[in-house]
């Protein structure tokens, strides 16, 4: 039996000065730990909760793990991964370090170049990491030959209906505002800005795997009764991809006094499913609308129309569900006129929460490869280069080569987009949480509004920071 430690690096060490607790639980690590806990000793360490290096060092010395698994995303998280990797080897120089997660899966070379990394785990880890831990106990020399390890071939996708439900007792749930749940893997979409096609597709085609309806109902029954969780966020790329299943699950939830957030595609929403979601306790749906230009949507292979996006916003409003409409600006090939079309779309159709982000190419997505092939960007080779790549989007030099629209105009537009519905929506959401008696969430929301998200959310603060 090996002693395993799974570590979630800090999202962005610059945020720790605000001491705001992380919202989402590290659900992928919970699944991974659950898959191996019957045969190996395992613990999860979330740096977003326990950010102090001294505490981490004391934990390592006390636990003395044989294997440490770090997850990775192409974000500022990589900065803490590099920091922890070096720190860990200085404390436990013989420990085996393996790095998984989306960044390690789509760009293993940059991770393997790090001197503290022994192995990379690509793709799903439920079966492959269990095998890795088993072989570690039996014959460590064979570790480099296993599937999913380093650049070796990948296993077939796991059958989600055979997976154990995640064991949330591996976390201290009191440390988190919301519990994240994951009921499916993959997406029905095939958008060029997303790496889902590369990570979850079958022969290049979108693929979605999920629990059965009975399993999902049992999952929520367990979540509510065993863990006393009534507020959660569903992390599936598109929770309503299976309409019949969604309605049946909502029927089960509607008298359970739960409150939840989920993601959905505009082409998956209609009055029937939204009515079911509202009655079940869904308060917010994030929809990836992306642009007010049909040409841009086609360029992104979004496979939705402007008309579908308009109807999705109106349908959410009819059923009293907050529409968190997500947009991207400063895209390759986008013109000033098309950017203005996005702004005009938001002004006209008034989604509750227009959530705009400046596009930054990320590895694993076809649009990233498009930018590389056109000479718009040069792919980073090291984790340090990736950290600089994914910092403050407004200050990254790569922005000047991706979009032909001047950065100043992009920044001005995104400030307008975010400010259009921010204060109105915040007031609406605070009223909602007050009505359900979640006063703790209300207090933390005020803190985030005025401190944490000032850089882009509050226009007058944001513009001052941009100029600096």
C-alpha cells in the first residue's frame, strides 16, 4: 500500500493577500482519490485553503508520502506548481512526483522539462493512476511503460456508470462556499477555442459520458443526506445535454430545498427544461454566447445562431433564472465592427450578467493551433513561459499579435460590457440569497465585489489599474 498525497496548487498566489476562500472544491482530485482509496492511503491538500508554505512543509514531514500527484491547468496555477515542486523535492528528495490535469495532458513536454517531475499522467486518471500506484508497490521500473504515463498511448475512456461516487469526506467541506459536482465528462459542442475536442472526443467527434439517471438521483440523495449539502454548482460542460434525464433529475430535486448553478448551451434550453430547472432550485445558468456576430460564431464552430442565443436569454428571464452570458472579445479575425456588434447585442437583449473575457489562446484547442500556424503566436516551451503567458490578460504582450483590434479599444469595450449588468445583477442575487437565508454567502459576496474582483468588474478601479 502506497501513501499518496494529491495536491491542488493555488489558483493565483497574488490573490492570497485578500484571504478570500476558494469557491470550488477540487472535484477532479476527489474523483482521483476515491478511485484509489480502497487500495492505497490517500490525502488531498488544497493550497487555496492552506496557502502557507510552513504548513505545507510540516504536513509533508508528518505524512511522508511515497507519491505526490499535482494537478495542472494552463493558468497562474502553474506558478504555484513550480514553487511546490521545487520545495517538495528539497523536503523529500526521494518522493515520486507525478503531474496530471489538463495542462500536463495537452502539453506534457513543458511539464517533463521540470527537474522535480518524475512522471506525467495524461488523460483520465481513475484507472491509470490506480495502476500507477499498484505498480509502484510491485515494480517501480515499469512505471514509465504504463498507458497514459508520459507520452505513452492513452487508455480507452472509463465507463462512468462503473465509477464510485466521489468521497467528499476527503475534504473539509466547511472550508468551501460551494460544493462542485461533476455528473458527466465531455461536451456536445466542438468549439475551436476549447480543448474538449482533443481531450474528450472519439475519432474527432464530441463525446459525452455520464452516470445513469438513477445513479445521479442516488448521487444527489447521498450528497444531501450524508454530507448535508444543499448549495452546489454543477461543473458539467452542459448539464442539460440530455433533456429527459435533466427533467427527471430536477423532478427529484424540486422538494429538496437545494440551490445550484450550472452550465448549458443555448441550443439545449427551452421552456420545458428551464421550468424544471427553476423548480429544482437552479438560480443561475452560464451560457457561452461568445459573440454578437454570426460570422464570429461560425469561425468558432459554435454551432449556435444569434437567434438561439436571444431566445435562450429571454427564456431564462421568463423563468426567473439568472442568465450568466459569457462572451469573448479580441478574437483572431474579429473586426472592430464585430466587437461593436457584441456590445450592441448585450445592450439590446440585456442578459442578467454579461460576463466578458479577453481571448487568450490556450493549448489543446484548435484555435490555439490556428494562431500558431498563422504565425500570430509562438508556443511557450517551459512552465515559466506558460506562467507569463497566462497572467493578467490585459498586460500580456501576446495580445498585440492575436487580434488586429487595438488593445485600448478591447479594454474599453470589455469594461462597458461588464458594467452593463454587474450592479443590477449583484443586487438581484443578494436578494435571492437573503430570501433563502444564506447570510454567510451574502457577506462574502460583498467582500468579493469590493476587493477581489476589482480589476475588471469595477470600471473605475479597473481603469486605474490598467493605466498603471
